[in-house]
């Protein structure tokens, strides 16, 4: 069943063990670059481990919150009442693609990037030819680069 995973400083502070927080706050936002400083991110990724890893990277890049979905319909339902600042969309979601989410974001003028593990063999619709793509496996720096271009941020500014 698709699920919503919301994370951010308050969420991570709630995670704890008997010895204290599971992740010290300093480690969550320790990246030098904060291209997502205070932004709310929509993440659509159908692979749980990749989603969790990407959430961590987005938080390290300064995101305030990350709302994660594994499928198109729950993400579109959430978008009907939410306003993320930027989207990170895995193109291939198993039996479907994230293009309907991309269309909804574009209609609302919300910037987004695609992620994919398919390299140069990807068949991208012409309408999305201008969208930045982070190729898997991506690093925090690769994600930062794609997001910086998407958001119109000069790397010297981050």
C-alpha cells in the first residue's frame, strides 16, 4: 500500500533510542550547500531504500520537510491540498510513470526534477525535454546540481 512519509527536523527529533536521538540534528543538516534551505519537497520514489536515502540527501541539502509517495494517485491526492516548493520525481514507478504528477506541478508552476536509472535509453515526452534529470545512482552533489539548475540557483550562491 502506498504510504506518506513526512520527515524533517521535527520528525527526526522525534526518532529516538534509549540513548537519545537516533540521528543528531547536526548530522541531518551538515551539508555545506543548502540549495533547498527551508523548502518543502515532494518526493515520488517507488523503491523504499532509495526513497529513504533521497530523503536524507534532501534534508542535508536544507529541505524543511519531505513528503514521500510511492505511487501517482496518492501523490496527486496530496497535491490537491498541499503546496510543495519543489518536486523530485522518479520517472518509472513500476507499472506507471510520474508524468501526471509532473503535469500537475507544471500547471501550478512548481519546479521539479526527474530521477531515473534508465540512462540514455529513456523515452522522455517532448513536453518535459527541458526538465533536469538526476541519473541513478545519484549522489548528494548530483542531486544538488539538478535541483540548483531547476531552482535557478547559481552554484556560487549555495
